[in-house]
């Protein structure tokens, strides 16, 4: 049996499985034929480490990876970006390789720099630049350029206020990733196919407040109210194309690493501790500053 995994980073179950199900015919068809539901993510439910946990059946504690930035030592300032070199447990394609089965791995977070496997790998959104060696085998890089042009790992500045720019970037990234996926499915042998699309996450970051009437910054009638739904419709179509490469003996999984929701606000924990009398400062901070710049009076401080 072949396995096809289509990952949608940050896909929110209340939207895909409930609210918009009738508008996503490909996903709805899979739900009717198979099994679906909400799953519990890891703690913390963050892109890094969640995808590596899913692909290795290990917890963040097992992997020693808890987020994008991880402790490199026992200080507060020693940090490193958790890329593939931080993952020491075997993942699905490693097991497939051991069993002599070929894999196609495309955009799964935690795969830069790429490692050798039986098959092909295109690394993830943490790839620094297009000049990086982001494929295995290395010669695949040239083939990608000939197939889709400049490949996009992620959206540049997805927190921008220029929403037209963001839409163009997300759609261009997504179209090229799925185009490459179809190319690899057509030209490479595979028994495991695993890809992750980052566009869902970037759309939620950029357009959630435009969609959600309960968001405190929502403006009714704004031109981007349907942007997230429209994007999901397009992704649904693109998934349908991939499914043409899956026969009746292929197990298809559409999965997400975590969900999404509106943000009502944030808490500055050190400021709350200060107001509760648990953290004391010599001088009154005039702006938000790092703890090391806040002139903490340690003789009067209980927690920070």
C-alpha cells in the first residue's frame, strides 16, 4: 500500500471540517469515504517541532526541540534555529528507506538541510535562500528551476500590511509547490509521498481579522473578507490533482500540525509580575525593554 500525506500547515478544523466543508468538494469527498476528526497536537503546538513529531512519532521532549528558537546552552541568550540537524530520531522516510521503499518528501518542516534517502527531498520553509543546497539529490535543484522557475520556500514578509502583495506571494508559492508535487509524482517512483503547504498558515496570519467578525479589528465589508475561503477553494482543487496519482491501494492522509484562531491580546508576563510585586525594578521603565535592560532589583525580586 502506498501512502500519500498532504500537510496543510495551521489548517483550522472548525473551518475545513465544519464551516466550509460543503465548499471544499475534494476534502469533503475524502471525509465521506474515510475517517476524519480533530486531533490533539503536541505541546507546544508550533510548526517546529510539530511536523517532526508527527513524522517520527516522538514528543518534543524526545526530540529536544520545542520551537523555532531552541536553547543552545543553559543561558537565557544562547539560542539556535532548529533545523534538520536538531532531529536525531528517524522519520517516516527514513523507515521507508530502510525497507527499500522510495519516497518523495516536499516542503516538510524540519528537512533543511536535506539528508540522503531512497527517493527525492525538497527542503522546507527554513531554507535560508534559493542559493542554498535544498534538494536531495543535489542535481534535482536544476530540474526544479526548469520545471517551476524560482521555487518559493515561504512568503517574504507575511506580516506585511500590503495585502495585495501578500495574496500574490501566497498564491505564487502554493501554485509552484503543487506544480512541483505533480511533476515529482509523475516522474519519480514512490511508495511514500509527503508534502506540506505553508500557505494556509500565512493566509491566517495575514487575513484572519478580515474574515472573523468577532475579531476586535474586523471591519465589515472589507475587500478581503473571503480571501481565506477563496484560497482554501484553490488548495482543494490542487489537492484533487494530486489525488489523481493515488489509486485505490493508496492511503491518503490530509493533516495539520495545529489550528488557528483570532488573537484578542497578549500578556507581558514580566510586567504582570512587576505589578503583582514579584519583580522589582530600580527605575520605572519608560518603554518595553528586555529584562537585562530593565535595572532589576534582585534583592526584592521573587520571580521573573
